C-alpha cells in the first residue's frame, strides 16, 4: 500500500472570516466560582448579603452596602485530582485570582455613593484530559470516507474532492477531512479511495489560560433599604490547547493528529443589580440582577499536524469571529441573625442554547465618528446546532458565615450548576457552516452537572482581614473522539452491524479540582 504524503493547501482562505464551533464556544461562555476567599468560602451565595467586592460581577448592588473603603488581593493554588502531566502542563498550578478596591463616599446620614474596581479570574482553563478506548473498526479516516460517500465532503485541497468518485453533491469539508482525504485515503496502486479500520485510540489534551474580568462599578443606597448598582465589565480571553490523538491499526502504522489552538480577544457586558429590604425593621434582603450578553471579538489560530510512518502533513489557519453569550438572570435572598450569623441563597439562570456565533462580513466607515466599524452576521446554521446541543443552566448557591468570636469567622457553602450539554449532543462536522470549514478537532465532551463544596475562615486584625477558603469541584462527562455514524434502511431504521457503521463509543471522564485561596483585605 502506498500513501500519498503532501502539504495540504486550502482554498478556504478566500472565505469570509468564520464563526467558531459550538463546543469551542461553550468553553468561553462558562464561568468558575472564583473571587475573594470570603465569597468562595460561602459558595458564592452573597448576591443579597452584599458588602463583598466579588458581588461586583454578580449583583452590582452588593457594592452599595459598603460603609468603609476597602482593598483586596487574592491568590491561590488549583490542583486537578485525576490528571497526569502532559504537553508541558502540570496538574497543580499557582493562580492570581483577584485584586480590587471599593471607595465608599457618604452622601447623606443614611446614603452612600460607592465606586469600585475589581479584577478576577472568571475562568481558569488549566485542565488535562486523557481518554483511551477500543474502536472496533471505527476510525477518523473512515468518518471522512463516509462523509464523501454520503455527499458531505467538498473542495478537498482546492480540488473537486471525492464527489466525482461517489457522484454526490459537494457540501462541507474541515481541516481534518482535507488531511485525511488527500494524504491518507487514496490508494495509489489501485487508483481508488479507501478507509482503514482501527483497533483503538488514545487522546491527551492540555488546556491552559484564563478569562480575566475587569469590572467597574457605581452603586449606592436609598435610606439603607434600597441598594442599586451598575457594573461595566471588560473580559480578556486567553485560551490555548495542545492535543495528541492517535489511532492504532491492525496492519499499518499508527496515525497521530497533533493540534495546537489559541483563542484570544476581548468582550464587554453590562450588569445591573437591585437589593432591597421589604421590612424596615428586618435585616432580611432580596436581590435581583441581570447581565447582558458578553459581546466578544475574538481571534483563533491553529497549527495541526498529521503523522504516520510515511511522513507528516500540516494545516494552519487564522481567522476572526464574534461570539455573543446569553443573558443571565439572578434572584437571591439573605439575612443576618444578630452579629454572629449570616446566611444567603442565590439562583441564576442562563440559556446557553441562545449563544450567537457570528462571522465578520466586512467593515463600514462612520462619517459621524470618523472611524471604521466591523459588520457581522449570525451563523444561523451553527446557531441552530448550538440550540440543539446546549440548554438552559440553573446555578444554585447556598452559604453561611458564623462568627465563632468577634475576630474569627467560619464559612461554609454549596454550589450546584446543572448540565449545559444535552445528553445526546455531538459535534457535527457536516454542517453547512463557515465555522465547520476551520475545525481542526472532531472530539467533544458532554459534561454533566457541577458540584462545588466550599469552606473557609477569616481573621480580623484591626484594619486587616486575612481569609482562606477551600473549594472542591467535581464534574463528570462523556468523551467521544468523533461523530458517530450509522447506516439507515429505506424506512429510516438503523441497520445494526452494517459494515459502514462508524461508532467510536464514549469514554467516561471527570474533572475534579481542589482550590486553596487566600485573600488579604485592608479597610480604610
């Protein structure tokens, strides 16, 4: 058998800048529980209690409860419980998590106007995924072959692709299809296309980077009963991954795909919050909040290499795209019992199925502002796929703080996040979407619910407070290396054991993390 090895050259460069794929976008839209040690120690359930700088990003009215100015800084350690070092990454990493201040200004005997700024790491991407399983004849290059046969492959390497062989319409092709089709699937000795059946695979991927949030807040109160706040947020995205996917064959050398990807860019959003005390003589408070979509302007780059015993080929692409995350709505309640106990509960809802992935269509000149602005359109095909694969997410936060002594506070919390992914969700590489053209990875993970258990302690020393928090986070998921494919009969029923079924099966994976967080606070 002779394999043709050549450098792949895309005809895709002339296409408009594409939107990103659903599963990649989900990584950007997700948030961790992070902030000050007090906020984390109480499970984040402080949206109605307020008076903690971390509420600047969840319920901005919480900043209005400050009576004195304050500055904070937080750092810690994050450790992955069930991972192995890979790709230069380690399972335990230091993390700079938060720094900010609040300036409290009295405007009347019962009124304050407060200003706040806070940086915090809303997303820590550090995670190493490892998966391995039997394939029982399924393979990546068989997937490409079936796409071609079913008319789902087009313009491979700028040529007419596989369609003349199968006489099918030309629809879509991604970077991996291009590499497999041009460099793996052609048998030169017999002048025909073919596919190989694989025995097993291994996958290792290192994720790293962060999303940093820069929040600017204006808030205040009316007669110590109604608190209002607004936060303008700037988000800085720095995401990278490196993966090695290897398929093993009964008679031929293994094929490995190594993929480097980066996503960088910025976004902005607006948060509005309200806290009020229904009963004047009671400390019980109710909070309401809403966060607009984050309007991201992003750039992504990948460098992908395919290797076997005969040599290696590569593809590389850069493109810009836009992503608008969903609206977020929150309701919360909290109260204090004397000066020794505070309890809080919060609920948030976000429908990730409404994420809007967009591609840029050009720019226009504004005579009024004497500047150029970029135009974009929704990627309707990818957005429909997002609506089918993702769903609404509920977040429940519960927390309590007990003053064991006037200078010592003990905290406990629980945080639950419902699944974002549909159980039968999958990454569809056959979509007639500009995002599909630039896909360099076919694997996906459908993550289940997230459970977070937290605790902490705070010690007050005159104007300085030192706090520590511990967070244990656990999440399970189902990993698949590529899209499942099964043949149907004339009535649409699946034909079991059909030779052209391509079913990789799923592997259970998990993400269990430990976080130790320290915060120093100075009140002035």
